[in-house]
C-alpha cells in the first residue's frame, strides 16, 4: 500500500522560531492536506493543496504541493505556544466510493515560551 | 460552517455491553467516515459511506457495525468489544467533489474494561 514519510518525528523549538516539516511519498496524490491535532481532540484541517507546484498560505502557515505530486511541506513562521500539537500530512486520492487519505506518522511540535 | 459533531465525548463500557457512537454533519456532505486512532498514531480508516451506502469496509471486525440513517447522520454500534479496542474514534465527512476536503469531528474517547 501507499506510505508517507513525514519528518521530523518531533521538534522542540523556542517561541518565535520558524518551523518546517515535510512529507514524501512513492506514489502520486490528487490532493495534499495538512492537519493539526491537539490532545484528545480531532484533527483540524489547516491547509488543502490541489495543484502541483501550488503554494498556499493561511496566516503564519505556508504549504506547498510538490511539482512531482509526491511531496509537500508545511512551514510555520514566528511560532507561538498554541502551535503545540501533532501535525499530520495526508495525501488524498478521490475515488467514487469516497476520498481515501494516507496519513504520515505525524510531527510532534513543542514550543518553549 | 465546517462542523462535525460527535457524541458522547467519552465512553466507558464493559466487554459485554452494547453501545453506540453518533456523528452528525450539516454541511451537505455526501461521504462520511469512521476512523480509529491510537495514541500518537495517525487515524486508521474503518468505514466509508458514500451517498448513504457503505462503500468501504477496511476489514473491520463484526463487533463494530456502522449505520447511516440519513445523509447527515452516522452511527457506530459497538458490541462485545475487547480492551484493545480502546481508542479515540473519529468521524469525518467530505463533499465528494473535485476540490475534496475531509473534516473531522472531535472524537469519542472509548475505554473498554
């Protein structure tokens, strides 16, 4: 089956620093999605990317859909304590039966005030 | 509005109990999903309903029984569960459109004793 390699697994940074994480796949996806999950809560969609090469921002977040359709990165600028959580990338294939997400293993982000 | 609601928030049940998890969305989405998530791991797909019909069953044990009474509601009936079934159960929904995004609910934390 398809697998996503997400890195790094964890990051410990100081407040105000920039953060970068990425996902790579051996397969092509239609869409890349980035989610953030707080403990005990469901994943919250941060950014959706639909076209190869697309660069999209959402506040302090910036994400790109790789040209080969096999990778994506997420940058967070000027991190703040509430950025703490687990960030998941997900590659999506749309089928007639529903969209199938393949998740990365997640990046645990810790921000020290 | 991109809200998916789930009840209950927490559930503790014995191995001989029967219980149900409920999920609701009012975004007009035509696909709904059940996921199981263990701590610090990505969500794992269990079932997909597309246009109120079960379209994907990821070889889930029969002690989990999904039901989609209408396009806004999704249930997961639980019977004779095992302690290893303890996890966060997430519901999600999506439009089944070209620009496809899955939105997750807050989850039900299930503990099987």
